C-alpha cells in the first residue's frame, strides 16, 4: 500500500486506527509495532480528543501536529533495521544509524533546562510550535486506554483497604473529583474494590463518557439526588458509583454541611495544569474556556485560589476522619501557591500505598496484542495464571479484568509484576508468539510511573527515606539501560502527571515477536528495567529493596 492509501485508511485526521492482523505494512515488526501503537494512541476509542492529538491527562499529545503525524507514519513505514527515528516533542526530526538490537525510535518530549522548566515558558514555546506536552504514555505511544489507570487505581484502593479497613471497602464511601481520562477509572476501581463511590466533575460530557463505557453507574446534576443515592447504597453495602456534575469544592462543602464524612477522600481533577486543566470554582465551563483564551494570568490566579479552597476542605474532611491522600495531580503544590499553607498535611498515594511495591521492582507492566484479536490477550492471561499460581492478587485481577473490561483500540492487558516476574512473563509471551498460540507479535511496556523510571518529588519520589526525592539521575540511568539493553522504543519526558518543573521520567516498550533477537532483548530489558527500581530504593535505604537486591544478586 502506498503512503497516501495508508494515510487515507488509517490516519485521516481526526480518524485514526491501528492496522490489525498479521500482515506487515512497515518493513519489519520492529517498525510495524511502534507504527501500530502510535496510531492506537490516537484511536478515538482510546484518545480523549484525537482532533487535538490529545491522548489523556488534559493536554498529553501523541504528536506535535498533523504534519508530524504524517511524517512519523511515513518514516516508520520505510525505516530499516539499522536506522532509528528521532522524535523531539512530538515532531520527527531525523534518522540515525544504529543496529538491529537498538531501539527503532528514540523519543524526547517536553524537556526544558531546569531554570526554564515552568508552564509559562513551555506554553510560550508550544504557541510558537516548538514543543508539545507528552504526559507519560501519550507521547511515548504506550497508552492503553483507561485499563492502565483502572488497574493502578484498583491496586491503590486495595492497598488502602488493606492498610486501614481490614482489606474490605464494603459499606465505605469513597469521594473524589475529576472523572476525565484518568480520573474516570476511579468509579469502576472503587466498586471493584467493594466501595460506594461519589465523584464530581464540572464537565457533564466527561461523566457521560464514563456512563457509556460502564465505568460509572449513575449520573445527576442534583447534589441532593447524588447524596441520597450514595447514602442508601452505603447503608446496604452496595458497590454503586455516582457521578455528580459539580465543582469538587462545592461538593465537599455541601457534604461537610450535611456532616457526611467519607471514609476515603482523594482527587483526580487535572490540577497539574492550572490554566488548561483545572476549572476554577464559581465560573461555568464555557466561561472558563473563554477566560483561558482571553486572560491566562487571571485564570491561573482564580485556579490557584480555588485549589487552595479545595484543599482546605479536604483538610477539614481529614480532621473529621476521612483517610485523605493526594492522587498524583500536584493539587497540593498549587493549593499552597494559592494560599493554603498546610496543603502538604496529607500525603501522596505513593508513600502511603505504592512504595513497598516499588521496592520489589513492581510496577505497571502492560502488553498489547498487535493482531487486534482479543483471543491473543486471553491466551496471555491464561499463561500468566498458570505461570504465577502463588500470585493470588494478580489472578483475581486478571479474572475480573477479562469479565469487566471492554478493550479500547488494540486489545491489551496490565498487571503489576516485579523483578524476576517481568522477565519470566516476557519470555512466556515470546514462546506463545513463536509457537503460533498468539496470532501476531505482542508489545510489552509500562507506564512512566514505575519503580525506577521517574523522579517526581510530589508523587513517585515523595518523602524518600534518604531525602533524594528530586534526584533525576535515576530516570536517566533507566533510559540509558533500556536503550543499551535493546528496547524497541524508548522515551524521556518532563512534567508528566504533576506538570512542568515537577517531574522527569523515562519509558520503554519492547517487541515480543517470537524471534531469538526478541528473546535476547527481553532477557536484558525486562531484567534491567525492574532492577532499576530495586537499585533506586536499595540505595535510598529501604529494607524491602535490600532484601530483593540480595535475592536477585543485584548487590555490587
Ligand atoms: P483530564 O483532563 O482528562 O480530566 C480532568 C477532569 O477534571 C476533567 O474532566 C475536568 O472537567 C475535571 N475538573 C477540572 N476542574 C474541576 C473542578 N474544579 N471540579 C470538578 N471537576 C473538575 O485529566 P486526567 O487524564 O483524568 O488526569 C487527571 C489528573 O490525574 C491529572 O493531573 C493527571 O496528571 C493526574 N494523573 C494521575 C495518575 C495517577 O496514577 N495517580 C496517573 C495519570 C494522571
């Protein structure tokens, strides 16, 4: 197929779709894989706003502009096995000479020299067409729809249940804000964990989208109706989820007035971006959209003040008994700027619930079936259940996921696996492809939110034991290890999750195509990548990481 026919079939802006099946469009699976995953990120079943090339996380894009999309496709269709494509903030800028085991695509998104690393400078460059915001998996082409965040959110809620509620959220009310690309996973994760859920989003369309995909059960714009639904459900220990069209601050204020104190309180509004994400209290959505265009400094000021009020109300809930945690959107930082001096009086979800897993090299391992055939994923589910009979939580998740999750775009799966487990899983998948039990190659990757791939002092590396929260040598070492090890594409981003100036992080995806070359790369990459988490946490003095370092012979 020539380039124009390919573009017409798979990339007619804004209608994007990955090719499926086992026939190649590119010269090999090494380039077909990034091509399919790039288009999959932009598929309207996957991306939040394909017209703006936005995949998730407010403004996280897969490519800088339409022209870049077409050029990326053109290059990937013709790239040789001894060449690698360079992508700078979503724009393809050149090819370099490499070799068959090297990554086929090298991606750097949204990186700024530290003293310039803020939203204002970034927005200026973005307006001039020089940069884009890559979030974590948007610009690195391994976003898998809401399943990724669903599993991570489920993992967090279950850890919270284990820590505070004897492992069960039955009869417990969980309240949160933001039901967008990521936050929209909260209602389903909460009900899967047994809780009653009440979430506020200012944008009715976002809640409607969750209703359509059955991530949320009910929707209303009446506070009284929402309140009565959840109180009734909670009383009967029913795991029901309700979305209320409202500003989150207004919801919290009303709950406090009615003396309704949820057992768990968090937030996933797009607070990381005070201008293009968070919507200030007291103005309508359409007025907010106008003000964003007309007067950004005023918008930002209103946003920061609203976030300060929002966090003050969360602190009030906490003082009245709610288990309260920040959910990785940098809300506390901006609330502090807006005047809430005690904003950091509740902790982030990583030190509260996730760090012990990071110490074992555990994190959000994910894979996608390039065939487009759901049966391929079910085959991998079955193989993992057989290979890890001792991992009861993983088995429970895989069984529920098969039943409850509708695939978006290419079928995919996620589960948290650690050091040793990831390499084992990758090799099993390679055998499945080699033997033909799976009909086409698979790609294995992960979120940048992982054990050894990110420096983010208000999120993944908050409150490190040795105070090394802001040290970003680790994600750079992670990028270099995965490049040297032979991942199929690698990425280094700035600002994901928490916004400009607050994080640096690395991503990797490795092709599993049943070949000896894939086996070599899997043995290196899926060993090195989780090992980085063990190195990082061992170095910071965590006992669990020390134990794992010994167990896997990682001490030097
Ligand atoms: P999104 O932009 O798709 O959705 C944010 C939602 O918040 C929107 O629907 C918006 O209408 C709503 N909102 C904004 N202001 C509001 C207000 N005052 N009251 C009520 N609703 C309001 O973003 P997303 O992809 O859902 O991500 C949400 C946040 O979570 C981001 O800051 C992102 O960086 C962060 N994040 C966290 C994790 C994690 O693991 N914890 C992972 C990815 C992203």
